C-alpha cells in the first residue's frame, strides 16, 4: 500500500494500541514504573494511572499484560460500563471459574479462588476507562477488594482513566476508596522534543526515518498542532503520508502537513468545513490512486501466482524499563482532599529539564489568544489563556490581573472548571471581561 511508496515495510502510524510501538517518554517511564510497582509490590490494593485521551494509557496496560510474571495472574476489563456484576462475570470467565447465576454465588466462587492461591501469588485486575464507572460500582470494587484471608493482600486493582476520575475520587462519598489508593501516576502529553522523537521512533520501527520521509517544516507543523498527544500525532502523520502519496510526492512537504491538519481540525470544528471543501478532491485522488494500485496488484498476482506478504521487524523497547526500589520512588503531590494529600504522581527519577520544557503550541501561537468576537458571542470579548506547567489560578491572577486579590473574579469567569485547585497544562482559562479591556 501507500507506505511502500516511502520505502516502509508496514504502516508506521497505527491506531490500535500495540506493545511493538511503545515509545517511552520520561512521563511514560514513570507511569510504567508505577504500574509495575502496583502489579508486583503495592500493599494498599489499588494503583491509579491518569492521563488524557490518546496519551498512551491503554498501550502501557497492554505492555504490562504482555509480560510474564511468575507470581502474578492478571485480568483486564476493557468495558467497565457494564457495572460491577458485569465486571465480576468477566473476571470469572477470564480466570476460568465456573459461571454461576447470581452475583453472590460468583463472589463466593472468587473467594474460593483466592484462598487456593499460594502465599506468594497475586491477582491483579486492570480496569481501563475507569472514569466510566458509576459511584455504586466504585464502592462495590472497594468492598470486593477486601476478599481473601491472607495476611498479605493478594487481590489488587489498577484503575486507568482520564482526569475526570480524579475529580470523582475527591468527592466525599468516595473518600474511603480514595484513601485506599497507594501508587499514583499521571501520564502527561509529550513535549515538543519528545513528539519529534516519537515520530522518529515510529518511522524507524517500520524501516524509515523522519529526515528521509518528512520535510523539516512539515515535521515541525505536525508537532506544533499535535498538542503532544501520541494518538493525534498518529492521525496527522498517517493522513499527511496519504496525501503526499496521492499526489505522487516522494516526501511529505509542508503543504501535505497543512492539508492533513486542516482535514483533522475541520472534523472537530464544523465552522471550518466550508473553508476546507477543496480537501474532498484530494481524497478522491487518493481513492483513484488506491484503486489503480489494487488493479496493478491483481495483475501481478495473476501473472506471478503468488506474492510475498508484508515484512515485520522486531522492535525493542526504548528507555530504561527497570523498576526502581521503593526507596527511590519520588512522590509529587498534585492535589489534596480534606483528609490530607490524595492525588500524587509516582516518579522514578528527577529530571530538571522536563520541568523547564515549554508546552506545545500551534505555529505562531502565544500564551494569550486573540479576544473572542463580541458579535459572535453577544457579550464583552474575553481573552483565552493556556495553562502552563506549574500554573495555579492564583499564579494566573497575579500574572494577568496584576494581583492575587482578583482571584475570585478569575474563578467567577471560569464556571466550566470542575475543581479550581486542579488545572492542567494546555487547559483553557478565560480572563474576566474587564481584563480584556485593560
């Protein structure tokens, strides 16, 4: 297909999580260390991994499941919206237990299963998309985690979810579960340098290189518009390759990168669709090129009688995957509840350079965007600002409003924030309308 046009042995930007394509940034290494610690040693019964959609949480989970732990038996729940009873029924199936009609019977069967474990064995249950669990199911998981009679806890849960899971755990009704969570990690978006390294890693893994396939300007444009999200990098890189292939280009140039980004952003913003209508002809050309290639392939197969299948290359994980001893784990608080610190990120090593990296912004963007049109909103224009690494609302009040005494006016201007004590790099915050005229 199109990737052979660029000298690649297979498609470099896959959208299905795969351990083969696991790229480990500093944040990914920390998260993987936290998962390994939770699987092997965490005594509390719960480990938490938080990250925005597309940052690679499921890929890390799959890499953990692919490892052969002699003393660990694992199960993975990919669709927790089925509720606690559905989760329990899936656990019974994955561990090969007899399926029983009622929840009580299945719980009793699982208790018997835990009692038959050897003293040094552990059962680890990974729950992906855990933010979709309702409060009742989360509380039932907490109660279910008490199963087993051994002195050492042999049943452990790893909750993997998006940032809204943190907000839910900080509610008063879930405080007991929140207090039970031991190891915690946050998977952050890639920095600009890491995003370039990620692109290089994916292309090298499939027989190419960024310098050979992408113009430097095209590479910079994709990185700038990706937001540091690996899934978005995959989409933009894949579409840019397709567009360059459809026009017969030997390298992905800036024009192809811009067109791929416009296609992607127009799907997210209906207002941009009218401006990007010419893109339809590009996809028509791509369809014609693909059809022509398919016809040629049929002719070759008929004449040759056989064809070689796609080649695959084995890829080693990058980075140091060794788990640090517990005495070297560094805990960084990112939030608190009335009962004390609750949300923390587990880190395996300090890295002063990481904190100094700037968040990724689109080409030509600054920390403050242009005011919204008052004609479009019917209100006074407000300025948008992007949260930087280490920012709090108090910092923003001092930086943009001149004094922390105006913190309340900044809070009033942002009713969309669920928790004023917890904001993330790249998040949008609005200044009060009066500030846009100062």
